[in-house]
C-alpha cells in the first residue's frame, strides 16, 4: 500500500510560476505606457503615462515639444496621476527620446495603438 500512496499525483498548477512572476513584476517594474488616441479625422493625440514621480513633467514636456515641433500639455488624471499629452502620432519619437535621455530603459516602455 505504501507504493500506491507514493504514486498518487499531487495537484499541479501550470500557471503558478506565471502568477508569481506577474505579482513580482508589478511591484519591481513600472512600465511607461505610450498610447495614441484618435481625435477627429486624421488628428491624433499621444499620451505618456507611468513616469516616475521624481521627474519634472513640465521640463520633459518642454524638451519633447522642442524636439518634435508639436504642442502638448500635462494633464492631472485621478487614476493614472500626471499624463503627458502631445499632438500627433509621436509614439516612436517619444520612446526613443526617453531612452536616449536616460529617463527610462527600453524594456520598461510599452507602446500601445494600431
């Protein structure tokens, strides 16, 4: 009978590792999300959220506006905190700028949109 008890498989959760990684990733890695929102017709809006609180959003915005020749603003959102909004589709430009300026590492950037 002891051999039979040893052969009974225990419950195995194949997603246990993935759930553990997700729980750890949320606290250790903070992603910067770069999204695009469609306005009217061809007009669009690029939003940047998830930057660390110690950065000056207004200084980053000023440099982004000068670099890409577009207008923008910093909006206070109740859920996401401060969000940078830029005119036009600037997703790739913003991601390369943030990496080159040393603000965010490339693996911490998520680009959303079509």
